[in-house]
C-alpha cells in the first residue's frame, strides 16, 4: 500500500512539474542585413578629397556649389553670369557633369534623362551641408551613367543637440549678396529636434543682363531619435 501511494505521489509531482515549466521563447530567422556606404576612408585606394563643415563655412559666400570645389585638383568650373551665381557647371578630369555622379545623403541627384546636374535648383545648399567628398575617377559609383570623371557625395547637416540661431550675411562685387537665417530647437527630451533655414541670394552678374535672384528654404524638419542606453 505504501509503495502504491509513493508511486502516485511521484506521478503527480511529475505532472505538476510539466505544467509549471515556462513557455520557451519563439525564434524567427531574419534575412541578412547588408549595409552599404558610398563614401570611402583614407585606406580605400580611391583618389579623394574631403571638405569639412568648417571649410564649407569659410567658402560659403553665396556662390554655387561648384565654386566651392574650384581649388580641388582636376576641377574646372564655369558660370553663365561670370561670378558663380545662378547657372554654374563643373568638369573633373576633363569630363562634363553627365559623367560625374552626384549624391545627396546617398540619393542620386543627377537628372534622370540627361544625367546632368543643375545646381541652380539648390541655392545656398552649402548652408545645409555638413561635408562633401569628391572621388576622382570611377570610385564608388552606384547610380546613373559611368562616373568616368568623379563622384561627389554631399552630406546634409547633422543633428544639433543644442538650440541655436544663426544669421549670415555676405556682400560682394557686382551687387552680389547672400542672406541666410537658420534656427533649430536642439534635442528635446533626448528624442526630438527640428531645424529650419531661409536663404535669399541675388547678383547683378559680371556679364551684362546676367542678373540672378534666388530664394531657398529648408522646411521644418522633425527628427526623431531613439534614446539608446548601454549597460
């Protein structure tokens, strides 16, 4: 009788032990994640130049982006107005803009039909640029026609953790002037930030009847950041 009772208690304990076991986590197999970058480091065997935000700020006097690259090797620029305002173009290693791939934050900027680039559509883009990398030669071309001339990779302004407000004014010959106003909230509660920019540029031009009047604005951008904690 004692043996039967012991066996019964043993079986009941096994049943309760099985019921009380925690449910195992489910596992899902995800597809591999591949991260690609179009900029190169100093170890990459590609001839390149990097222009920092500090250099851009010193050169940003209202002229279009090609004139900020004018001092780089193998770069030749031109301007319809003769002073860098309005319609401008560039050649690198003797090739025109249709063989120069330009990206902004990794997004192709070349015209889909002609493969050319029109910087007149981006007045004062330098005020919202945090860095430029120029790769002479094929480099890391990932879009459009073959980049026999170069790749130009433009990175827009990075997030600002502190609130700020800027007013920049530049004046030059032939009635050239640039006015830029920028402001940002900085990082709010470690999660949100917003920035805005307004620009106005005009010039009488070096060439007769080559005046230009350009306006641009960076609409309010709300940036959401995920606060990460490390153990």
